[in-house]
């Protein structure tokens, strides 16, 4: 597992108000008397602290925005292999459809807080730890491939949805598997900590299929179980399945997504509960992107065109459900 990737910290710059000018004069006077690098560094720190506090004093009541200003940074949770939503390129930098949405939200935070040089830090999260990272203040915003399902509402808050999908399976074409009853007594893989895992286990019990389930650490590991014949199917969100197939290059024709959807779900950005001001900011950005057509263009970029790092094309057209979501932005669950 890769260590969390953190961007190098940068100094915060804020706009000048009367209070800040006074503070700057005081600090500059002290800096003029400084005779060592340590004193100069302390003076610069005092300027930053004073400017940040002035921003905090003018903030609406938002614990998350206050934390961002006081720390001089926002922390985004990112995924390692949720192609094309949130994943790493060859330089180990986060990219993807969901990550682009997160960066648009960051731009709006910078604008509202008048902090154009706000530092952006990224922390790697998994399906198993992403909720706890948000709850425990390790991550301020997670835009990846996290399903907004009812059972998660008591723990975290979700933004307006930015994707809707079905839970299906990918199998090897030569297997002849068409639907879930064909899996009886066989081994299948899924990703630990996902709603897909819970739904798959319940389906196996309800239909008395006796499935042996591999709960992998991440999507790449779950797909590898299918690829190496340790499992006959990988059950997951269908766009993620198409993403894994697309990465197989010429061998993509050896795989097929099949099965009646076990459920329909939506993705949203995840944040801490009890902060309606921050949630409204995030919702506004997503709604504006969807209504303006910007989200549709972003979809085209990541689902209908070649994407990094290998130039694969998922060829995953926008569904009628997605078009309806973009026409009527909301944070409703569909489970």
C-alpha cells in the first residue's frame, strides 16, 4: 500500500483589509530589527498567522472552513485505482473524473476565502478506511467512488450526487456465465468495505448460492483474482468494471460485463456531518457544473475519450439516469 501523498506546503496569501495592514506594519517593524534567519522566519510566521486569523473571524459558521484556514490547507482523500474516478498517473499524482470535481470545489473555496494560494494536500484512502478518515478529521473532502447509501448517513454527509450506476459483474467471456445463478458454489471477488460486498453476501444467502467470496483490498486486487482464475467473477460498480477492462488493452475482448444489476446507487463527495455551510458550498459547485453543461463535458473527457496513463477509452456512454441527474441536481439516495 502506498504511503499518503502530500503536496509540498505553500504560504497562504490573503487580500488586504485595514486590520491586516496594521498587523503587517507591526510585523515589518519587528522584521527590520531581525538579525538572524530565525527571527526573519518568526516574523513571516506572524504575518501568516495574523492574516489567517482575520479570515477566520469573517467566516460563516463552518467548522470545516475554519479548519482549512487555520491549517492553511485543505486535505482531499484520493483513491489509488478507482479508474476513471480517482486514481494515480505514472507520476503518482491523483487524477480522474471525481478528482476534477474536487479541484473545482477547491477553486470555489479559494475564491470565497480569498486564499488563492491555499495548499492542497492529498491523502490516499481505501474502501475500508475512507469513512473513518473523514470522521476523524484526517480528510476534509473525499470525492472518489463512494456510494451514498442510507446506512452511511448517520456517519458522514454527502454532497449532491455526481454519478449513478448499477452493481454488476465482469467475467471472462469464455466462462459462459450470464447471470448470478450461474455462480452457484463458485468463488467470486469484490472489494472490502464496499456496499457491493454487503449486497453480494446478502444475495448469496437469499438465493442459497453458497458463494465463496474474496474481499480484496482494492479494485485492482479484486480484478487480479478474476484475471488469474482465483475467482470466476468480480462484482462491483459497472463503471469501475469497464475501467478495469479498458486497462487490459487488446485483452479487453476477453472480458464482458454481465448480470442483472443487483442494485442502483449514486456517488457523492463525502464530508463531515453537522456543517451545512460547507455542504452547501460543495453542492453549489456540483449543481452549477451539471446545469451549465460543464459536468457533461467532463463526463465526455473521462468516459468517452482516451484517458491517462495508457490512452484507453472506456466507451461508456452517459445513461438516461445520469442525464436526469444532471437536469435535476440532488443528494438523494437510490438504494
